[in-house]
C-alpha cells in the first residue's frame, strides 16, 4: 500500500513539476526584412514573405467582404518620412472565392512589400512596425497574425 501511495505521489509531483505543453501555432510563411540605400537620405525598405507550397497570403487591396488584407503599421519616427505607399511585388492572382463571395487578390510562393523612406538629416535611425496578415490553403484558413519588425537605416 505504501508503494502505491509513493508511486502515485511521485507521478503527481512529476506532472506538477513539468512545464505545460504550449500549443504550436502554424505559420507557413517566413518573413525577411531588409533596407537598401537609394541615394542620399533615401532608403528602400523590403518585407519579403516566402510561403510554404500550397499556401497563400492576401493582398493589401482585398475588397470589402473578403478576408483581412495584409496591412502595415509603421511606428512613428520623427526622423523619417514614408515617401510612397507600400507596393506589392510578386505574381498576384485574382480569383473568386466561394467562402468570402468576392474576388480575392492573393500571392503564392513569394511576395515583397516595398516602402520608400526618407531620413531627415544625417542621423542613424530605424524603421519599425508590424504586419498583419492572413494565410490560407485549399483546406484551411488561419486566423490573422501579426509580425513585428525593426530594421536599421544605415
């Protein structure tokens, strides 16, 4: 009886002492951030998304009633000015989606989002913010995700 009690107590302690298992969040996209000089005080910020085979990311220009479009939020920085809108560079597909009941604009495999930035004066600073996006394949749609970034302007 004492052995059963000791074994039960040991198992209960082992369960309490072990860390809980965290749920794995599926994210079939890898983000790469870079910046290139484009003349004195001008830079080109690039957020490049590489998607796993069969997965799609939505355009920033998704129509109303459709999925959540990809969107950028840049943190306020008094030393920089965004001198363009964020442009999409990649092979966009425009396709009617029964789930949303609208034509959706999407990218597969790879897409880059490009923003031109001007720096006020000769200072070292950075561009930072976040990207909100949704991913889906033919079997599932993942909930919206947010990815933060910070890139030094040199």
